[in-house]
């Protein structure tokens, strides 16, 4: 009814960004300010490098999750796919004596894509609920890894792969910046372009926002879903290999268990768990925010017993802010509607 | 409508199939248990696979071959207490003669162990000193004595100058790890006044990468950090990697519980100085031997000889009548790592 209140809100909304990116940036800045106040020596170039280091794998994983969350689904199998792809690639390399720095990343992505087909069949083919479907495939993939591929901790990687993992782009304040940052950034930019500029990218938003309308508009929902679950699998496989190369060993027990942190980063980054919303920029900020928290607690002298709780509080705050602003946004759109009808 | 019906039919089919699969597995297991009620034992460990529990399984099978029992090892696919509770619950109806349990969080499995004992199953535990619902708990050593021993190694490595040290634990709820922390702290305060702890232990979540990231923070935050003690087997791997990257192999001592296969090259390069452990194969055998003695009606008392190296004269805990200690720790440096091929 009251059209008058629209204009100022519109400006704030623009500053806030399409998916609250502005608010997230604000929170990150506020946190940095707090850290600078409480522990002035903490903010160092080395800390920046450490945050980058701990963001790389989560960012690569988050890209796949973002695709699926925008499409209105949820995926909890991606960490299992990631470690399955990476660990089996290393096992395969050792058994055939292959030593290469680039091929393992491609191989892991291919294995990831193949595993993604399981999810695609369950979700696009059998129309199962995505949470339950991927929970099931997580168990299958994890179980198959431990039962058929191996459960042994491999303490040294093939040398060319180990070299890629150790290769430094540059060194900031004594902390190395891995070259693996580059492919992850390229993938992120690529995905952002696909999401914003291509017909396919817009279809993902469409099926997430209103599946029935998307179907009636002529989007082949099943086909789009198939492609994104396979793409997410490939991204996960790649991310798993980045993890293995960075840590310098292959353990089938790693990564699984971190999926909720990655999902939290994506949701904090503005992706709506109801679908149809989210951006690569937002996800990058969400990942950095969580890495910032996780990498500053020891520096701030927060006792070990409080670490988990603090991370939980930040996740809750981030998600609450997103939910709150979504509610406000939906209110705003009803006002718009009434303005149009009036 | 048609689509909905087909989908639900398929969902029903999948559910029915998995139910059948579940049933057949259950029946198989029960029959197996029924035919060998008195001669089967189940070893329930923290996490399936991994070098540590694979080595325990080696010991289990050696023992099983020498004694007329069958031994099966089982565990959850991650180290969560909830999954372990579920696995113990599932084991009870199979009626093994005894279960030998390595708990993730001893307090959390008290209730389910009580149910096992009420069902007439002998319960022997390990890494759970002071646990109530057990017939006997066998520790490779008194945890605090072991922690003190690690502190002796650390203090001698750090030299006369002393300095500060940080302690990693696999999880803040792991009793044994926290007892080692206390033993080390007590030993430092009574014997080595120049060796100071930075404060609460830090959780590595049993992940080498987390230990690595936290160590980088520690090195940045505490310039006088001279030592790191690890409790989980991957802690020294991650910590050693961070120390080596910082070029501080010589000035920072990294000592902790691990295995030669897990520590890998880190011992040779000097990133990790000394690892200590107890042989899980012998611990597995000790648990089974106790179970066998109890089944035969023998009593376990202070000074009982289990006829296993390090467990020839076990001592009773002053705090708990059912807790016994061996003296079965092993120190391994680059020189003698080859003697322990696991």
C-alpha cells in the first residue's frame, strides 16, 4: 500500500549487494578490526597467506555445492566424492608407477564426475529428495573407498605431485602461497561467468527458484540437474586432489566430516537453501569469513575448548543475517506487487 | 499424477530392496554368532581401517590363530561416539563371548557397555582408564606416566634453555589424550621449570591438515615456541610439516604419539624428532588374553602375567579396581624406525 517507503530501502539494498555481499564484507572488516584491537600483532601478511591456504580446498569444494544449492538441492556427498577421487587416483598412480603433476588433477575430476552420475541418476532420474539421495551416495562412496580402494594412510605422494603441492607462487611474510590457488581462482571465475552470462547458468537459477515455472518455460529440468550433479562431482574430485597435494599425504579419512562447514560457507555467502539464489562472490566471502575465524582463534589466544563454539556462533550469525534479509526482501517484493496492482 | 506414482513406486522398490539387503545381512550375522557363541570375540575400535587399528587387527588374528577363537574387528567410518554406540548395540544381539572395545569417548558408551554386560558378554576395554561398565580395562601404560615420559623426551630435546610448548589432542573429549597432557604438564612443573605450556591443549580433530594450520598459527603467535607434543598419530605429521616449512626443524622439537608409517619421511628429515607409541597389535592381544582368562573363570589382579611383551606384570590402578596398566611404550627416532614396519 505505502509506496513511499520504497526509495530509501532500494539504495540500502544496492549497497548490500544482490546476495548480501556488502554485509559479509562488513562483517569481515569488523572482525579484522576486532582482531586488530585485541591483538595488534596478529594481523600480519603471514596470516593473510594462511587464510588463503585454508580457503583453497573449501573454495574448490564450495563451487560444486553452490551449483547444487542454487538449483534448489543440497549435497552432502561431495566430501566423500572428493576424497574417493583423490585417494584412488594416488593409489592408481602408485600401482601403475605413474608420476605426473597435472594428470592426477584431471583423473580425480573424471572420477569425481563419474561418481556425480550416481547423484544425477538418483536426483534427476528417480526424483529423490536431494538430501536423502546424497546422504545415501555419501555412505556408498565412503564405504566403497574404505572397502575396495584402501584404508591405509599413504605418507608420501608420487614426487611430481608432491612438487606441485609444495610449489610456491610467492611467499608472504614467511608463509607460502601455493600455485594451486591459480586453478581454483580460474574455476571460480569460470563458474561465475557461466552462472551469470549463459543460458545454462540462468536455467539453474530458474529451476531453483520455481521448478514448475522453469519446466513450463521450456527448461529441461532433468537435463540441467544431470549436468550440475556431474559438474559438482568433477569439481569435488578436483578439490580432493588439491587437498591431497597440499597436505602432502593421502588419507582416506580426511575431508569427510567437513561438509557442513563448506555448506555453511555457501549459505553464509548468500545462497538460499530454498534455491534460486547465490553467487560465486558471496561464496568466496563466506569461505574467507570462516577461514578467518578458524585461523585467528589460536592467534587471539582463545582457549582450545572454545574454538568449536566460536565457529558455531559465527555460522549461526552469518546464516541468521542472510535469513533476516531474505525475509525483508520478500516483504519488499509484496510491496512492489501491490504498487504494481495499485 | 502418473509421474508421482511412478516415482513413489520406484522409491518403494528401492526401500524394499535395501530392507531386504539389510535383513539378509542381519540374518547372516546372527547365524554366525549363534553357531560360535562361546568362541567368537568382537574387537570394536575407534575408526575402521588406518594403520593403527589395522596393526591391532594383525595382532587379533595372530592371537586368534594361537587360541581357538575367531576375532572380528569392526568400527564406524569416522571417529564419532554416536557411531560407536550404534555398532556396539548392533553387536550385542550377535552374542559374542566377549567384546574388546577402544572407545572414542569412554563416558558416552557406558550405557551401551552396561547393556552388553547385562546380556552376558565379557567387556574388555583399552584407552579408557577408570571406565565403569567393563570387566577389565587394560592400558599399555599409566597415561600420566606416559605423558611424563613424553615430557622427559621433549625437555631433553629442548635443552637447558627450555621455552614454551603446545600440546595437540585428537579431540577434546579423548580421555587418554587429555591424561597425557596432564602428565606432561605435571612433569614439566615439577622437573623442568623452564618448560612452559602455552595453555589449554588444541584439538586437531585427528586431521594432519588441522594440526598443520594450527601449528602455523602457533609459530606466528609464540616466537619462543620451542616444542610441540602430539597426541593423535597425525598431529606430528601436520606439526612437523609446518615446522619444516618455517625452516625451524632445529629450533622446534616435535615429539608425539605416532607410527613410523604415518610419520614417514618426517623422522628422517628432522621435522619430527621422536615418536612414541605402544604396539596396537600387543594391546589387542592383551585385551583378548584378558577376555579369555575371564571366560575361563580366572581373575585379573595386580601382577597378573599376560605373557605378552610389556604386559608381563600388569599393575592395578589405585583409582579403579578394574583398570590395569602395562609398561609397553616404545620410543622411535630416525635410527630405529625400520624395526617397526607398521
